[in-house]
């Protein structure tokens, strides 16, 4: 019997999106959409400026030495793509990009709404010569509405999308969640839209234009608190590491607490609250379970004293033996050595020319019949000559001329 882990590495099977070509004009964390499609087997052509996508200048960098080819974010979010470096502000650059798009199934882009109109690459102009083109436009506020021309960022998205007010301690200012959580969630929406676009095209012969906004993605993420307000006017409040529900009789703990060598996620058993007292016997927890959330501070204080003398792996082992769903908070070195990830072949060495031992996240999903494709991120313009020659028929002299004019790198 072939396991999914084995099947993921079996290159005898075709990838799901083999034969699909994508023009990727995204920047920053919006690049995650193309990363997903490349992993599923699509040929993703990253169309970037002569100096490269600004994403390349985002760290971390080895030894803090900036290198546009080895920025950690680029190596992850651009993995599996090919790169054409081109000046989109020139008429010849615009013509080349339009010709590349004509040979693509999907366009991903994250420019400010309206920008592509100014360079002759709007959906309307492209679909007039390619009726089955699928375009997915990602932006912070969408292609319509009173905010569409505003500039955005991750912190703007989580603020206006309602997510920000729910994170942090109740008596302090909201705390931004780590990284570009909402923007990458937007890119996930975009990758899903692209797949749906392929299905629609195959069924109707026509393309489609998808408008994917980050503030919409933020609202998708928070879900429940918005519905709670809609249903009965309740406004969810920040509650630190605890659940948002604050009614005194609600289950507790579900929180992050310190232990001897780090942190654990401590969680009660909602069917048998007294199991926590069985884990930590004789220290006064038993009397607090009538209203556990109402006694959260006291429960934390008692738990902390017990946890302070034990390491996190010991705590989790003891808790799970009692069917208490405790979890270790792992450090980066512990994650890289995790046997579960190792067995699933999740971390892979992509052998980048400037990072010969580059351990990266591999698959976003394991599939029983088709492989996930793992390839390193491209160098700036690494594939320019090959794509312009093979896809557009531009010979070496023509490419030399374009380089002299500063159109391509």
C-alpha cells in the first residue's frame, strides 16, 4: 500500500496543475498565491522589476547580510516559480508582458486598483484578445468601494477588518498578530479563486476576473465575534491568551502558561473538568471548577506553581495520559527536529545556488495520486532568456537590444 507521504515524492504521476501557466505580477506576501499554484504543478512565471520584487529585500538573511537572492521570505514565497525581470513602465516591456499573458491561463496581480489600466494590461484589454483568461486581482480594499484607492498594509487590514481589536491583553492596547497573516490568507483566497476560474473556463470556455480584498479575508478569519454582534449585540473583548468567552461558567483553562523550560498550551477537558485537578492534585483546584472562567486568575496562579517545576514535554505527557489536550509551545530548533514533520517529509532541502543547504517548508497538502512539486525560488531574471525565446520567439540579438534599452535585465 502506497502512503500519501510516499506518493508525494512519486514523480511518475502528473501534478494536478501540470500544463497550466500563470503570470504572477504580485509583490510582498501576496506572492503566496503563486507559491501554492506552483506547488500544485503550474508553471508560474514571476514578472518582476529589473531590481527584483521588493519581497527579495525582506529578511531574515543569513548573518544579517542582505542579498536579494537569499531573503528568507523570497526563498519561501517564490519557491517553484520562474523569473522574468522586465520594466513594465516601458512600452516594449508592456508589449512583452501582454504577449506572455496571452500564452498564460491565469494572471495573478496585486497592483493598486487601476494601475494596470495605465499600462494597457487591464482585464478588459487582455480578455479582448484572450476570451478565456482568468485574472485574480488582490488588493487591500478591493477594486470597488469608497476605500479602493487607499493604500493598505497588514496592520491596516487587521484594524479595519476587525481582527486587531481582538488580540492582546484586555487592559492594554490591541496587539498586531505576527507576520502577514491576513495578506497570506488573502492569497489563499486568490489561489482558490484561480482554481475555480479554471473549472469555470473548462465548463464554459470563458474566463473570469476575481476581485480579492484583504479586509474581506480578515472578516472571514474572525467569523464568530461578528456574528455574535449581529445576533444579539454582544461585543467580543480582548482576553489575552484566553478564549474570548468570558462568562464565569465557561470552560477554563485554555491558555498559554510558563513552565520550567518554556511554555505550554494548557487546556481543560470540557466533559471532565476535574481531570485538571487529577493532573495537579492537592493544590486547591477542585473548589474553583463551579465557575472556572470566573476563577481564571486563581487557576492560573495555582497552575503556574505546579508547572514551574516541570519541563514542557513532561507536562504534556502527563496531561495527555489523562486526556487533557495540553500542547508544547515549540521553539524553532524543536520544530526542525520534530519527528512528525520528518515522517511526513514536510521540510525539504531545495538546494539553492547561494544557499546549498536550504531547509524549507515543502508541501501544503499531501495527495494520494499526485505529487506536490518542490523547487527552489528563482534568481532575478533567471528565466528571462529562455521564456522570451521559447514562448515569444525573441532571438538573442533581439534580447541583447532589449537589454541595451533597459527593458529586460
